[in-house]
C-alpha cells in the first residue's frame, strides 16, 4: 500500500454505537484545517494508484450527488443549506457543471447551471437539460439559449414526501434500458399522481420512471436510506444503504428489504455486518487492473473509507466479498458520499467534507457544521494510460451504434443515451433502427463478448420502446444464462406485444440456471392468471435458494386472487405436486384450499419428501378436523419418527398461534409418548399436558419417572395438565438439583407464590455445580420475568433473605436482557446479595480523570481480552465485522467518530440515549407472558422482534395485550464486574477499534467465526476409541459452542476447551482441542489454507485431510465446505491459531467466509 494514512473502520458496545456514534460529535473540539492537501496527505490508496484533487472550494461546495454527461462534464447537486434552512434566509443551493477542458485531470471551468434551490439531492442529465430531485418535486431544467445556464423549469412529478431532508427524493440515475431510477428513504411518504394512476411509496424504495410516457413504478421497498444504485453488464441490480448494515444489496424486482412496512418476509443484503455505505458504481475498462473489472465501489462515510467489493454469481443471486480499500483515511472531515467512473477511466469521489455528519443528533445550526467546503477527488492508476475521452455528442449514428462495443461502461452508457435522445427529440428513430439492424448483422456469435453486445442491442430497443420479437427470442434461447436472465426481464416489459410470452415463460421457469428461473417467476407475477401461478410454481421442481424461494413466495402472494379460486374449483392442480400446492398456500396465507392437501394425503399423493411442508400448512391454516387428520397421520403404524416430530411440532404451533387443537380422539398421543425418540416423546409430553388428555395422565407420569432427556418436557406437561397431583409432583421435583429449574417454572403456573419462595431458596445454597446451576438459574429468572407479575413475586420473596452473589448477578443479567428496568427486583437482588450496582453519572471532573487515565494507562490488548470474557457476553449481542451477535449494532463504525467520554458514558448509563431503531419494546400477551426485544418489522398478522438471545420471535398481533418501549438490552452494571484497570483497558480497546491498524478488521479471507467442541464424556469417548479424524464427522456425541477470532483474526488457545482424547496422557498434559467452521466456494478454482502456526494442527476439509505444514494449492468445487481443526495442545499450546485462505490471481476460487453468530 502507498502510505498516505490510516484506515477508518469502527466500533463499540450496543447502544454505544447506536446512540452515541453521532452524539459523540458534540464533543468534537479539534476542527481540522480545511487545506485539501493536508486531507490528501492522509489518504492510503492501493499500490500503483494515486489521488489528485479534481475540484475543490471555492469552485464547488458541499456536493451531495453527481453524474457525468455525454460530453464528459461532471454535474453536481450542491447544498450549503443542508440540513435545514435558517428562518428568513434565502435558498442558495445550486446545480454546478465542472469541466476539465485541457484533459489534465483537474477541473478548470465551473458553470452555475441553476441556483436558488433548496437542498437539491439528485441530478441526472437528459432530455436536453437536467432532472433535479428537489424536495416534493422532480424538476427538469433546460438551457434554451446556449449560455450554459438554465432558463426554463418544468415540474415533471410532484407529491414526494419531505419528512426528512436526507431521506427525500434523491440519487437519480439512468438505467441501462433508458428508465430513470430515483431513491427515497424510510421516513418519506409519497403519493404521486400520474396518467397511469396514483402511485404510492411509503418509506424507503426505488422508483422506476419513463419520462416520455410518465409511467412510474416501484422497483423495490424497504432499504433504510439507499444512496446508491447500479446495474451490471446484464442488468442485475444492486444497491447500498446509508443507514443499513448489510453492504451490497441484490435487488430482486418487487422485493422487500430491511424495513419494508407490512412485509412479513424480507431479503437481506450480501454483506451482513458491514458498515453503512453511500453511493455505488460498478467500474471497468482499460485503465483499471484486470482484477478490478466489475468491482463495486462505494463509500463508508462514517469510517472515512472508499471501499471495493467483488461480486460474483451464486445460485439465483450473488455473493459479495470485500476487497482492500480504494481510499482510507483518518481525516475527521473526509466524508465520501458519492462515486462515479469518469470518461477517462478514473474514479471520481464526492467528498462532503464535514466533521459533523447526520442531523438528527446534532443541532441543525451547530457552528461546527462545515457549509462552505467540498471536494471531488480523482483516483487513477499510475503508469497506465487513461482512456481517451470518447466523442459521442457529435458522432454519427453508425459510429454511436459501434460504440456499444466499447470496453468502457461510460462509453456504452452514453452512446445509448445519445441515441435515445436523438430518437425522441431529433426525429432520428428510423435512422437509428436501421443502424442497429446493420450492426446486429455484423456481430459474430462466437466472439467472446457476443452476449454483452446482444444485451446492449436489446437495451437500445427497449429504450426506444420498440420491441423486437426475433432478437428477444434469440436472447431467450442463448447459451449464456446471464443473457437469458436479462432478456427474461425485458420480456416482462414487452408482455403486451409478445403473443408467445407464456410459452417462453413456461420453459424459462424450468431453465437450468436458477437466476433465469427467478426472473421468469417474477415476470409471471405480472400476468394475472391462474395459469401463470401454476407455471411459476413449476420452478419448485428444482432446488431453491433464498432469492428464488423469496421470488416464488412473492409471486404466489401476488397471484393469489387468481390461482386460489381456480384451485378450489379444481381448474388447476399445480401439476399434481403437493409441494407446489403447499408452497402456494403457505406463501399466500390461504386457508380455503387446505382440503385439497387433505385429499392428496388421503389419496397417498404426497411423497415422503413433501410431507413436512404439507403438514406445516395444514397446521397453520387447517380447521380442527384437519388437525385431527394430521395427528392421525402421526400415529399411523410405520410413520417415520421425523414425520411424527414434524406433525407434533405443527400441531403445537397451531395451538400456540391459533388456539386450535384436533377435534377427535387424542389417545394416539400415548403411542408417541412411548417413542424411543426423545424429540417425539418430549413434544408428546407437552401436548398431553397442554390439551389435558386424561387418558394419558398415567402414561405421562410413567414417562417422567423414567428420567433422561425427556424429563424437562414431562415436567412442562405435568404443569400444563394441572391439579393437586401435578402440584405435588412439581413441588417434589423442585428440590432436585437436576430438575429444579423446570419444576419451579412449572409450579409458577400453578402456585406462583410458592414457586417464588422455592426459587429464592435455590439462590441460597453454599455448594453448587456451577455449570448446571448457572444455566438453571438463568432459565428460572427468565421464566419469572416473562410472567406479568413474576418480578413482583420474586421481589416479595427476597425480603429479609440473603442470597449468593452469583445468583444476584445472573438475575441482574436476566433483567438487563428483558428490556424492562424492574428496578424493585434489581434492588432486592442487590440488597440480598449485599452488592452495589447500577448506572453511574460521572461529574465533568470525574469524567476528565477517567479519560486521562484511559489515554495514559489503558491497554487495548488487555481490553480485547476483557471484551471477549464469557461473563460479559459482549460478543453475544455484537459482531465485530461479520462474526458475533446481531442484537446490537455491529462494532464497525465507532472509532472514527466517538470520543472516549462517550464510550465511558455509554458503558455506565446504557439507556441514557437510545437511537431510533434500537429501542426495545416490551410485549404482554393475552396469556400473561412478557416478551421483549428489538423490533425488526411488522406484518398484517405478526410482530417480529429479535430477542436478547439473537432469535427472531414472531408474535401474533391478535395475542398482544399491551406494548410499550423498554430499556437498553445492555447491562447497566457492566462496570461493576470490572476493576478500575479492567475498565480503562476495555475503554482503550473500544476507542482503538477502527482507529488503530491492529484493531481494524481488514478485508481478508480470514476465518472469524468458529465452533469449539465441548469436553463431554460421549465426545471424548467417540474420539478416544477411534481417532482425531472422527471430529470432522457430524456425530450427535459432539457438542459445539461458538467462539470468535480476535479483531486480528486469531483464536487464543487458552480460550478453547481441551480434552483427553488419547490414552497414556501424563499429569499436566492437556490433550486436544477441536475447532470447526465453514466457508462457501462460490466459483470453483484453486486455493490454499494457511495456518499461522501449523505445528500440532491437523486439518480436514469435510472428511478429506489437508496438510497445513505443506499448505498445498488444491482445487475447490462449488458449495459449502466444513473445515475442522484438531489441535494437539501439548504441542501447540499457548499462543493462538488462525486460518487464512489464499487464492492465486488467475485460477483462484471465489470463496466467502461464513460469519454470523
């Protein structure tokens, strides 16, 4: 890397990031010198690249959005007023045009095309002028006298919402097919009247607009604040999100994303755990290296970085891999917010230049807001010729058409734009069509870029609104799946003129390539017939992935009014496939056609592979008699155990969600209760109690007496059954250390006060088995906190009692994750354990001393070890990069903006400032339960939250009695568990994240999410009697728990459990440790695994051994691969272990590491 500066990534604790990232700016004291050369000196760029200032103040100020035109000029939407105009002040914002007239890479001419604007947030050149996103309106400005300044203004569309100035209509961009795309964000509600009807978009989404006909449509919904949209060479669509955290988003037409209102299902981005990104450009051409071709460039504006992603096809979608940064800086005012590739092949970056970002948390008129500076940076490759600026505006039609073969996207794009405008405004459509036909005849089918040329040809015809059936048919039948997929999307635009559309789509829905099937399924949703739905569901004959499954789900819902009555009437049968019927019913939430599935079951037309989804649909939508049929199916002789388990689970779900049960005999539960399968027996035990099956009460007691893994479920069944005998059983079992938690939880439903008294007794014993006791107490506290009066019962029972300190800590932790303060119970626990805890507000002097001590004595290395401590549970809620929990924000954007005093304040008082989007909600249900978590979304039937265990919990709206805001899920007593030096070290570590190189997550192929094998007796025995290689098998004897690498990518061995896995070990020998993880091979090729210290480490790829000491370069096939490490702790003990993947430049596989929790 060429030395110009440090990177800016980021991080912190839960609301530390969510609430205080921008709040920390209030304490910003060191306003940087605005000299652009001082800023440029901080830039680090890849080896062989350089940065120059293309334009800066006073030539420009505060660039918000930019686009090039066909002449190579750069147009800027500039706002000095943002984020709010001062009362009585004039609007002074502008549209600027920058020109580099001598081609030296520096703008030497600036023209004010339009001024007197109020916060323009989008600019795109076209139709003889420029389109401008201006608050509630899409405007078109035009220069009619040639002086370079607009003299006419036309309102094209109006009715866009204005609730938030950085969410209003913005980021205009022409698509490759000549449609204009526009973004709006989460707080905006738009209602646009067009000749085609009123179009409504509430919250975030992308608009798709054809100006010449005023046809306006919605491409997708739900990104929080998308400021970047781009299309690859075949029209696949991608977006970034300036307020999300999932990197590159693959946009499926009609799909819903992160915050789509009312969506019961969403698609996720390709890079979960990424920082928030702004702007998006796909780059290519002769000026850039081969490995940059097709890269996606975007901006981490919080982290002062311009980043690059490599995006490759995977199934019906894509995989995105972050590559080394284009620019990284530690300059606090470097705020890259837009990026475009210029006509010379260089990359141009709009720098908002401001130490203060956002406007919700910092005063609109804060004097530290920079309102006068702004820069456009230009990144180019040294010693590599720039691309000659193409001459397009004055070129002849034949030459323009020939430009569609250019290796540069810029040239191809603007050749299409000039052609369309000549057809629309100069009457040259016939001439252009003739040239296109002649060019098509010159194209050689065997030429490597033939598919791309065909794509460009189709896009010009689409832009000219001139369907070409023969050319479309040729593309739909191409051997290139990319061309087939894109041509399928174009078919959706030409449905009204293509008589063979259904015949094409019938074949395309069963295309060998999944992305072609996806596009066909979405086009079929536009054809409002039952036949179209049946054709779409035929794609289920093949394997599906998350994107194709979503497309099928969406299409089934959209076509429900057409297929459902036809299915009920027997006019269609979804090809006689139960799987397809079940999928359509479940997707649409349709109960009317359940009898069709019941009949298929009765007629034995449901294959074993399709039984589980069929049962699930019947349980979700069936009547009581349908549920009885489901139970009868489970108790039929010879039914496989996994089918029995699925039936029971579905029946219990029907009971929980709909309060329905089978309407006939329940005696069959006795057969399932006696099953040797623990899962089947456990669910049957719960069902016997829940449904109060008198005939099986004796059997339930007998199954409980047998003990074993079914015991807790039997106790739950006993509690559900109720009565004096059940109370006696639960009371007796509550005295047993092995069953106290389940027994007291059950007793809580029958005798709440008794249960609370016994629970307090279990907080008092002097000797306990730590592992079993702590997990049991945690479950017990959670059970009480999930009952409406549970906390009050415990508070009363604790009066005058003395309890163990660890019991109090477990209780405090449970309160923290409940989302409710429960201060009375927290105080009672502290008093009974004689400990002090709670939030602490420091005075200014105290805070200054703490911050000074952190700077002087804090040790980030020790702080990272503290952060990783199991008792603090930091990684349970937070990911660092792509490994860790999802309850709290990713720790990837704090170091560049937060001051140390805010880190300290957030750790001491987590609920002081809670940013919207991370406010917990507390839900009381009609059956007395209390649930809490972060709201993810709400559908017409369910509220979906993420609880403190990182689980998505779906709560039926008709079961919600009360809903209120809660507190932070971050513990208020975190500092009470740390010594002063530990606290200093932890703050030092958090303050170093993303700011110091050693504590910055780098875009390398390093394994960060692992699982470690726990030293259980069955696991030890399984390996001891065989070999270490057995650890690579998925045996039920093995128990695994998550473990994560450090920021530097290493797993500290002292944190990894070890076990005696061979005979003859001497005293003090540790035996072996086992780690496993997964990686995804997206494209086949060569790669090697590199272990930093391979001595004593054995490696298996799935079941195949791999020699880490030799680290051979081997061939990898597509798919998920399990990597297992066996570590001889008596050879490799101490230190750490890390695994990195290395791929050669030319023949390397494309590999994505597995992240998450």
